[in-house]
């Protein structure tokens, strides 16, 4: 399973259960479109940290890094290359 599919499945199961994962656009701004709210953003960041073994508690993170499936995927790839 690709990182993109894993992220989509998590987002859909946690925040948009009525949307099939394959119908969630990778570039959809999850924050601006109300899919993920501020509390959900914290849950999403924690999930990424746990799932991909990234020490998110020790990092300076911007909401923009978690605004879409594409940006989350980029954050994971970039961070894993340094961890």
C-alpha cells in the first residue's frame, strides 16, 4: 500500500466517512474545506508520527504541511530522509 493510499484511508475513516478514499483528491485542502478542524489536525499529526515513526513532538510543524494528502505525503518523505 502506498503512503498516499494510507493517508487517504485514515483521513476518510477519521474525518469524512461518507467519501470513498479513491474519491478524495490528493490536492484538496483539508483545512480550508472543513474536512479537518484544529482538533483533527492534532490527531492527524499524531497519527503520522505514530504510523511513520516520526518524532513530531520534537519538530516545528506548520499546518500547511498537513493541509492536503499531497503535502502530508511530502512531509513524510522529507522527514523520513532525515530521521
